[in-house]
């Protein structure tokens, strides 16, 4: 995977999900990334990537021969409407419901939707609501 820009100082550098079948995952991720306004940055043998997310097939040179297993990935939405559109686009592209759009109890204004991708990964879009804070807020949640 080639990148055109290196950014330092972030908590996450990149995420790779290794999937059983690339085409169903590609259909799902291209649909939700399009709604979120994130372009696909490139494709290679058995993989594609957008921003810092890489999706690879089991037989891709980027993988080690087996799926990564269930993961949770959360994308930031710019509005409640965008979270709603993420949910609809994901369902139409083969995702399964894992939590309809709505407010969540994590903090005031946390509006999210959850889908399961074709491999069962929990994929979320969240809008944290308008904020007047100047510093970024990091919310860490652990699920068993």
C-alpha cells in the first residue's frame, strides 16, 4: 500500500481489516465511504484503501492468510443526516442492522448508527453534536 502523505502525532496510524471475500466488502465500504465523503485512495492486488483504512482479502499480499476477526470501526459523521444516510447506504450495500440511528448514552449529543459488514465487523458512524470546545475530545469505550 502506498501513501501520498505521512502524518505524525495521531493515535491511530492505520487500520487493516482482512475479509473473507473482497467484493462484498468493497461494495459495502464504497457505499458508506461515499456517503461520508471519503474517497477511495487506491487499490492493489486483493485490497483497497481509503484514508487510513485498508481492506484486504485473505489471499492479498497485504494479509497473513486469515480474516482479522470481529472488529469495531467508528467513522465520524458531520451531521445526524449523514449518519442516517450512512445507515441506509450500508443496508442497501449488504450490511446488516446492528443499531438504528439514534441518540446513545455515551455522552450528550452522541448520535450513531451501527451496521455489521459482510464479515460481521461492527461498523459505526457517529455525530458528536455541535461543540464550542476548542480542544479535541477523545472518548474511549471498552466492550467485552
